[in-house]
C-alpha cells in the first residue's frame, strides 16, 4: 500500500474529527527515540488503513445517526490499530501526534519515517 505522506497528514486531521485524540500539552522540541519514531510510523500507517477504509463509509451515511455509529466503529478500530502496533500505546501516539503539530521539524522527521516504511 503506497500512500503519500500528505495523505497521512490528512488522515491525522480526519482522526481528530473522529474524536479519537484529545489535545495534550507537549512542548516543541520534544525528543523521541528511534524505536519510538519507528513504532509511531507503523501505527500511523495502520491508522491510515483504517481511515482509508472507513472514510467513504462515513461520507456515504444517509443519516446523522448512521454517520455517528460508523464514526464510533472507526474510532474503536483506530484504537485497536494503535494498540496492536508493537512499541507504542494510544497515549504515546497521541503525544507524538500533538508534538508533531507543534514542531515542524519533528513532523518532518515523522513523515520521513513513514515515507521510508511505505517505500519498502
């Protein structure tokens, strides 16, 4: 599955819309180990897969109730996708996501790790 990094960034925005992530206090300049960045990249790719599958279903919902039910199911799958990724928890993923929003250099580092994984 070859996805553009921009799509992954869009996926993060969509994940926020899904209300999975809550804003946390992470300062710019936060450092993460290479292993944690690797785990974050793996989790991000898993999250993108869920979003890629569920976004069309949510958009196609005929009622607000149906849309809400689909969003809840997608949220549960997002949590599962992250939890099944070795080396990272949902809380850590959220912290790293928040940190990447606050620090463009960190975002670039994460995007490069994701892109590297997708190119293999």
